[in-house]
C-alpha cells in the first residue's frame, strides 16, 4: 500500500546500481532469507550464527535460507571458520570475486536472497529467542506491511547489556501510525532488529552506495514513506557496540555525521512538501545533538581527534539553542564522567 504523501520518483531507482530485480517465477522460495555479510572479522561470527540457528531448528529446511556473503576476505582464519560452520549447520556461502564496498555487499545480500522475508544480520549482532516467529507472524498476517522491527538493545564486546533500549513506539504489537514523521527525525532502528519483504526491495531498490554509514537509516525512511511499518515491543535483538566496528571508525573522522546529514537531505524528497522543511530542520538538530553525545562519550575516554570531528560535524548540521547549550556542556560532562570512573577504579 503506497503513501500519497511522497514525491519520491522510483524511475531513478530502477536505473541505478542499487536496483533489485525480481526473482524468476520458477525459483523455489523459502519463507526466510537470513543473510550475513562478512569481511575478515571472526570474533563474533559464530555467536551471530548460533543466535539464528537456535531459533531455526523448528523450521523445515526448505523454509530457510541462511547465507554468508563474504566480501573477498583476506584473513585466512575466516575461511576455516566458514567451512566448519557451513558443514555444521544449514548454511551456504557466497564469496565476492573481489572486495566491493560495504553497501554493495549489503545489496548482494538482497539480490542473493530467495526468501519472501529478508533479515540482514551483521556478523557482530545477535537475535534473541522469538525474533523470527514474532516478525513472521506480523508480516504474513498483515499484507500491507512492508517491514517489521522489534525493540532492541545494545551489548558490548563481552556480551554485557548496555544502558540502552530503543524507543517503545507502542505498548502492543501493531502498525506504527505516522511513522515517517518520527523516523525522518530520529534514528530509531538498528539493523539487526529490522526485517523487510523482498518485494519491497524490488519496488524501492537496495541501499544507496553514496550514503555508506547511514544507508540503513535512509532505507528505513524510504520504506516508511511507501509502506506501513510494524512494531514488536518485545526486546528481540541486540546491536553490538565495540571498537572494532565500522561505526567506531567513522566516529573518529566524523564521517558518521556526514553520512547522516546526506541521509536527511535525501529523505526530504520522501516527505510532504508542506512539512519537509520543518521536519528536515528538526532532523538536522537531532543529528547535531547525537554528534555532541558522541563527542562527550569519546572525550571522556580521552580521544581528542574523535571529539573534534564530532563537534565540527555537529555545527555543520545546526546552530540551534539546544545545540549551543549542549556544546558548552560537553567538556564539563566529560570531566565529571572521567572523575567518576577514576574514583570507582581507585575505591578501596
């Protein structure tokens, strides 16, 4: 079911490098395609796969496709791990002929997916018991829905729960009303929590290569502009926050905020003309505040390079009063945080 509140033209999508072609009619279609993009990293992969396999034991083999999409890894250890996991579980492996961009590897995940429902699970994230059953029930019972996601949390390198839960969009399972207006401003969904119908990617295209670190945020907004989105209030997925992640590398250069700003500009075309400017301005302010929260976090760890990058990009997004106040609070909060950590570590 398409929204009438968007001027987004799909003609360019059909001609672009992120177009997703429909599958031939004679292809066998499982219900699920769980696609796991990988590149060199081995440390969390086995845990990510185990979180899927544990839930898929109840499914007949023909209802599931689990595939690793290897971006032409150069780490010899990963080949041995892949071979062992493929033999041990119902897993197939596709290796890129040469290393491509992260976004192109994600779009390869979509193109190689045969399932009606696609879940792209990054190799460092996990899903919790009930994820697939809950979201399948929603997406198969309500034909108008384009995607569904669950409430989710963050974990660290050692699987410890962090002090974060995604927002509770509604207290019961169901379609989120006026979701585009919220997700156009706030980054509400981390990748492991989202499931999308393959037919939706065929209609709207895959991830946009130019947005790189914010390609997922833009994709969820694009879907919300055209389809209802279902929300499951149970916490059924975890996004891992750690120093080895691509996100952490982007924070040091400020590229995460550059990409978010580009994503907001792209999203303008999905919004009603009467509210696009106001919503985009709010989104830019929220992006700046997010950057300053990052600045506080990295400054409290002593990372001056990352702090400067986040502040610089924050001020390119917005100079609102909220942003200026938050900017002046960053050093004071960081010092207080560092002092608190020092006292805790030296407490007898």
